[in-house]
């Protein structure tokens, strides 16, 4: 059964689409991390390192639901066997089974927030040939800056993802921070990609931040200034990470790639 956390009437459920060793040594992925950084990161998050020192990472989406209402899904995982992430991620993913285990039918999803357009976050967004939205009743939310950068991020994105969503009338383009439902708000957190966004859930004095790739490893919680080599703009990514973790002041982080889905903060 997928793990979940509840804030008031809102339940946030972690859905693991797959997991595996990263294709690159972690010292190359975080070139400025020191031995002390790694030692502290491994102490906090032992599930993210293998016995031979590889970076082991899951690929998660998160479902946000108030009571028995419609579902907001944050990210769409690595996808089926023929998904864009197939060249490097452990496809096929198991998101459909994870949704079923959580009692969620794809038709229950009325909003899909794509934090960004890297291939391990869009796998189930559009499937089949010709491509069609996997979640037939959902609006798919992207920041305008991300849509504008789609071709530079991946030349296949305009035809493979953006066009089918537009044709189905299911693409919703937003600019900056945006309220979604009571207690659920999109935050613009650029840097990892030009239009990266995160999701903040607030109930009373509890705040859960679905980070997307605002941070991708616990070593960036040990030292938020550490750059990840696959950030499009490392300086902007650092500013977003530091600012959001400070101003949003989350009490809990929901992360796609850390060893456990929910991490207390600070």
C-alpha cells in the first residue's frame, strides 16, 4: 500500500513508479560535494546509496486529495516501456498499479502538475500511438517558461507531449505562483529547468512541499548551495532552493528521488 501523509482533510500519497541506480557516479552529478557532505547525506538517507557507492534513486509521483474529491497528481513518472525515459530509467513503471492500490482511477485525476519536462517526470502524461493524455479528465499544468523551453529541453517534446495535450484541450499554461485548490498552491521554482515548479500544501501550521527536482538528493539538504550537474541554470536553481526552503518554511518535504518519500524539514 503506498505511503501517505494527511494534513487536515488533505491526503498526500507517494506513488513509486520505479527505482534503480543512477546512470552516472554521484561524485560527477554533484562535483562540489565533499567527503563530509556525503558522509552526512548517507547518515540521513542511507537508502540512497548502494553498497558499492552508487546513487540509488526512486522515481515518484504524488497524489493530493481532499476527502473523496478529485485528485491532483504531481508528476507522471518514468512511464511505460516506450516512454521517453526508456534510454536511462528502469521502465516500465508501475504507476497505474500504484494508483489502483491507492484507490485512484485515472478518471479521478482532474489536475496533473508537471513540475518540469525532464523525461522521468512525464512518462505517463501522454501514452500510445498516436499519443493521448493518460488522464482523460485532467488539466495538465505547466509554467509558460517551461512550455517556451520545451524544444530546447528535448526536441521531441513539442510533438510528443505539448501537441497532444493541446489537441485534447487539456494543456493549461500558468505564469508564476498559482492557487489550485484550498490549501494547495503552485510555486514557481525555476533553475533546474526554466519553468520548474513545486507544490505547497498548507493546513493550519503544517506545510508540506512537493519539491519536484528543486532538490534531487539529501546532499542538497545538507548543503542547499550544492549544484547538481543536470540543472539548466545552477545559480537560479540554488536561489530557488534556498529561497523556497526558507520562505515556504515547509515542515515536511515530499520528494521524487530521496530514499524515503516524506522527509521532515528542517
